[in-house]
C-alpha cells in the first residue's frame, strides 16, 4: 500500500534584530508555512502534513536549527491524527537544536493536539539541544463523537540536553485497551486528554508559583507543576489531564501564554 514520507528542515538566524529564515528544505508530504509576524517577534512556523493523518508505515521527519540569539515558535496547522494501522508503525521523529548564547530565546514547540484513533500504532520521538520550551497535547479518541479507544500502541520519547548533559528524559507508552488503562486512578482517572509542558532554563523557577495559582483557579483539568535544578540548568514541568479536549484546551491556553512570554500563543490558534 502507498505510504507517506515527509522531510522538513528549518533553520532560523538572528540578523539586524530580527529572526530570519536561514534554511528551508521540504520533501514529500511535509510542509512549513509562516504566518506574518510583528517586527522583533519570534519566527512562527506552522508544520503541515499535507496527507492528513498518519497510519502504519508512514514517516514524517522534522528538524529545526535555531541559531545564536534567534527564536522561533513551532505549531501545527490542526490536530494531528493517527489512524488505525493494518500493518507497520507510523513514525514522527522531530528535533531542534539551538545556538549557545545564554540569552537565546530559542525554539518553543507547541503542537495543537495529537488525536490517537482506535487501532493506531505510532512511535513519536523528540530530541532537543538547549530547547527552552516544548509541549505535548494528546487525546485518546474523539469523545464528542462517542469514540472509545480499545486498541492502540503509542510510544512517545523525549530527550532534552543542555551543553551535552541530559536535563529531561521521559518515555510515555500506552499499549492495549486505552480506555481500560486510562480508567484507573493511577493512570488517567477516566480522563482522555493530556498535556505536558516543559520549560528549560532559570526562568522556570520564577514562573512556578504563578503557574500553580493559575492551575488552582480553574476546574476544567487536574494539573500540577514542579521545578528542578539539573546540572547548570533548571526545568519547569507541568502536566494536565481533562475529561475531553475542550476542557483541556480551556485550562491549557492561559498556561501556555504565561510560559511563552512576549511571544504569546501561535496566531493560528485564534483561527
């Protein structure tokens, strides 16, 4: 059967106080588009899979290289979907690399959402060097359509390094009856929509208390945040869980706006 292949490489550099496109390579079903940005704002890149969703045997590779003192915000055009696979595994590795400037605003990765459909088999991998911010938003099925995910194989691996040292590593895996697995108190408590937010750097410590206050003032999702010092860096990690994607988005947007600072939310999120 026909399978989807896509490769994109994006390079961003800082020149004359602005963020400029330094390199762009697109192949197959992987495309990147750039909404108009205000002067001095991070370069916003919208990652698009023109094939639609992914299924078994499909592969999409995304690589972003942000130069010294440059900044970029990455998001997706719409919710990413992974469909039932008759054979093979959908793979979507991505990575970012940042310049070594201490004041580097860096690359902020904010996918709109990933929806895992019944029968999906997907392996996702995110690797970064000096990545200040990253996010994962995951929904198991479309609850508004009465969809229940009874069979799935999902693996999501993160590795984030600063100056060669590992500051964050996690492996997220759901294999089997997702509805039954997530109904347990220790896993999802019956919730179907989840988000992880990661901010690497010293700014995270100052944002910890405001973020916790924000979480305590809302009722749409169960949420928590913590800060650690790891080597010469620090990291702020937040997790949210909600009964559906709508409730998760309501709780998530103000948190993302806080962590993204002057860049705010991606413009495409307002459409």
